[in-house]
C-alpha cells in the first residue's frame, strides 16, 4: 500500500501533538492538522513520506520500500531536517512560520502555524476570465517581500505555484510548502533531488542546471500568468522544442496594463539571464503605477522598461 493511503490515524499522539486529521500531501510528504497538547493551539505538521521510496509499518515506523530506495530515503530525511532547521530561522509575515521540527518513526516532521483561508488555485478557479489587476498587485508584492527574506537566508523555494500561495482572511498572502527548498550553494547547482511542477518550473530545473533567484522569479511570473489566464504557460521543455508561449503583453493587452503584462513576460523569459535576477528588480517593476491597457500613446515595451531603469531583456530584432 502506498504511504499516501496510510497516514497516521486521527487521534494519534506524536511527540506532544495529537493528530486531528490528514489535510493532504504530495509525492514527498503528508500534512496533518494537529493540536499542541501543551498550548491547545492548532498546528500543521508535515511528515516526510516519499510515496515511491518508503512505506509505513503497522507500528507507525517508516521504512525504505527497497534496498535501492534506502539511500534516497535517508538523504531525503537529512535534507528535510536541515531545511526545517533553516526555515525555523526565517521570520517573515508572508512566509509560513515553522515552530518545531523533530525526528520520530524513522522519518522527520516539521511543525508549522496553522492558518485559515484558501490557496490561490481556489481564487483562480472561481474567476475563469482572470483575476483583477488590483488583486495581482495586492497579493504578489508581499509574497515577493517574503521571498526576498528567504533568499537573504540562502534558501531557494523552487516550487512556487498557486497551490503553494495561501490567502488568509482579508487577502494577506502566505508562501507555503518548502518541501523542495534548497540552500543556494556556491556552484548554483542542485544539491539534491528536485520537485518541480510543469508550467511553473523553468528550464534549468528540468535540465538540472544552475539555479538562482531567477528560478523562483520565473515561477512567480508563471503564477501571475495563471491568475490572468486560468492556467500556467506552456511547460519549459515544450518551449525548448518550439516556443508557443504567447506573450501576456499580446494576449491580454485589452484587459490589463502594459506595465503588469510586460513584467510577467520579463519573468517568463526562457533564458535565465534574460529574467529579473533579484527580487528587488521584480518588486520595482510591480510597484510602478498601473497604466491603462495598451499603455499611453507612445509607451511600448522597450520604452516602458527603460523608464523603469531596467535593462531591455529581449534581443533587438534583425532588420
């Protein structure tokens, strides 16, 4: 039986927490709603459970599914625990708060503050014609502030997407799910197995190339694109073969300001060097006053970015 079908049972006592129910999970983990027995506060607990490499025994212990998967499993536990420790040091109102992390049952657990609300997918599904520009300009700058703090601590998120963007009552956003997070090493190369989501992961993640802030900023751009289009841009490997990405500044010019659309296109440049390289660069563009759809007369993409003091990211066409 796959581990995702065998979660800890409701009422299970785990290191001072009582499991209330299973909230969900992915390929590498399960997430539970639990109660801290000392404070009676509700928390979310993430359990490291790679569905293809491990299984749960009747006594609750988690073991590698095979001899071949043991190395991956134990390396994954080590990374999960290290990243939990790193995230516990990141204090930002728009980054999920990690309050504890521990090992038990031969695996690792991360305890986070539980928040009420819905993820960004919920909002996208309920607005098939696209979310408003005001919504996008309200939600994404605080997320980018949180992401900058993450980068400042030497971490890359590497799985930013609407499912991992949570909106609390009042619309205050929160960046969730750091199961794919990695330390940005000096070489820029991945330092372990990667989780990626088609449409939101740029080409360097698919090809295990050099990673950087520009990797997370592509995913931010893809998430903004999903807000206006209802779905992400074409997956990066498809763009490599034949780029069918229709620029937001062309496809949605009648509904959103030129500034917002050009910013999204900038994030979604295929080549890493052509995207924003730091969070402040992207924030600077997003915080500019919105212009009318199509932009005022004479303001095109190039003059717009020049006006912001940003380099023109696209090569000059040959005449």
